[in-house]
């Protein structure tokens, strides 16, 4: 069992050292030697045994990434997930992706009625930028493995694959209306009248947010009314399975929480929009745990900025929360196992700006005295660490250091700003490092 009583006290001391995003530790002369002694080399699947044993009894295993476009992060999250599912009985994977479109992949891997003919058919039809984030060869391989694995299981025990993010809200709105039109015309008419609030904005959430910013009425009461109407009408859908009702209700939650996210993004200059999205993802994962029942366990794939506990980073200074923090608080730290990933240098799939074409870009070598710089001094090509009390009382290891954070947009000119100051042994339970990484392999 993890004991964070001591480390929470240490956290308060070390967070006083954080500035907004400029602090760089000057220590680390002997830290690389300490890390090398603790490192577990990583080259084959059996090298994961110690990590799997450490994570096995967790309610949630959170698997991060330092970018949204790196092959090794997807490959090794896949390897960990397959073993957690096949050896430890984990029930689902929830990813930082859109719910409505990725539910079609869930239909396929569980061989549900109306499923596509192949995972490729689903992934090649993803149409919201950045398509490469889930429409790639790495996710395709995992999806086909899940389908084959599930084919040997009864329908109620098949492992699911879900998007947990707040985006693609118009497709979720369409899904709610389409489902209700088929199953309950009376509720359909009520929900349609509520959603008419968005009619002036032509399916453009930023247009809606700007309208609210300019003084037009918002639609928050209407989207909440839809959620409450559906949630309180379960007895009208007695012919629906729990999974079908979950699909209907979750799409309503997406539309409701997307309204909040876009409105706050446009009208408030604080952490509230970030946190509204984070809370949506956290609550989605908890709803999945409820859906799968007592004793269920899940795997979460998301960026390190969502996975590693925000309280041990400079995100804390501006009030940003994340899934790692919320999960530890809600379920208890002993029930959460969080794994960060990073690289010293390599290639990444990204856009030059939001919405631009995908490009394979070179990631610059890590900044001096960053987490990645210190890890690279070990001379090991790939390894992982399992953090324990010794690490969490090691003076140099407990110093805050810059830790790489690349998004779907990457410009090497902005490299100095793409680090999150971090107390590494407190932010994660385990950490995987690669000296050099390759770009993700998009399907198109």
C-alpha cells in the first residue's frame, strides 16, 4: 500500500520552489547514477513483469505519453494493456478520444450488432482533427487483438474500448436524437426542443461560445435538462441493455459538458475550462467502472499532463487539476497506478498549428537538467522505474525538474515552453524512458 502522508508534506515544501514555468534544477550530478541502479531495462514483453505485478491490484492503471504522436508510447501502452486484460482481468480501456466516433470501435472489438467489418473501416473514417491520434497502425493492431480476444468470451464479459473526452459534441447530439427517435418519440420531441437552443450556431461550438461571450443566453440549462430527463427515464427503456442505456446517457453528458467547456474557454481566463474537461473524463471513467460492476478495473490512456498527479507539478500553481489527481483522491492512492512516458529525442507526428496537415517532426534533444536529460545520462536505451519510499525521500530525486510535454501541435521554436515542472516520484508510480523514439504510423 502506498503511503502519501509523508510525501504530501514534502509536496507543500517543494511546490514553494515552483515558478509559473521557468524553474530549472541545477542538481542531478549523482542522480543519474542513482537512477541507473534502480532502472529496469526494457526490451521485451517479459521485462514488464515487475510493472505488471505492481499494477495488478489497482482499480485504475493510468498510462501516459509525452506526446500524441510517438510510436513507442502507443506500442508499450498496448503491450501493458494486453497483459493487464489477459492476465489480470481488466475490463476496459478508456482513451483521450471522442466518445461517439470511438464507440464504433467499441462495437467492433466487442462484435456488437451493427459493428463495422473491420477496425480499419472505423479508424479510417475518423474525421475530426487530429485523425492520426487514433487513426493509426498502432491502435489498429490493438483493436484487432481485442476483437480476437473478445470472440472467446461471453458478450457480457467482453473488454470495451471507449473515448472519454468532451469533444465531437455534435455527433453525440445526433446520436442522442437518433437513438430517441427510434426508441421513444415523446422524449425525442422534448430533447429536440431543448437542443434547438443551439440552432443559431450552425454546429459550431466556438461560434456558440463567442455568442455567449457577447451576451446571448447560454444553453447550459437545456443540456442539463436533457441529461436529467434521460437519466430519470431508465424505466421507460426496459428493453435496453445497460450498455445501450450507457451509450445514450453518455452522449448526453458529452453535449452537456462540451457546452460548459467551450463557454468557459471563451468567457473565463482561468483554469475552469481545463478543469471542466478533466472532470468530464474522470467522471466518464467512473461511470465505466459502475457499468462494469463491482470489482471491475480499467485502463486509461491519456497525455502525461492528464495522467501524472497535477498536485506535484507547476500545474498546481494555476489551479489545473487532472485525472491522476482526481482518481487518487476519489479511489485512494493505493487503488491507482500511474505510469508516465518520455523520450530524450526522436521524431513525432504533429501539426505545425491547430488543424494543419500532419507532419513528421524532429523532437529536439532534451533541455539541460530536465527529467529527460538526467535519464539520458544513464546511457540506457530504454528502461522503467518503480517509485518507492526510498525514491520519495531521495533529496535530488525530489527536486522539481522540467518534464517534456508535446501536444498535437509541435514547433521546435517553442521547445523551452514545452516542459512541465515536476516532482517525478510523486507525480507517478512508475516511469518509462526511451533514449530515442519514432513517429506514430497514421493510417492515412
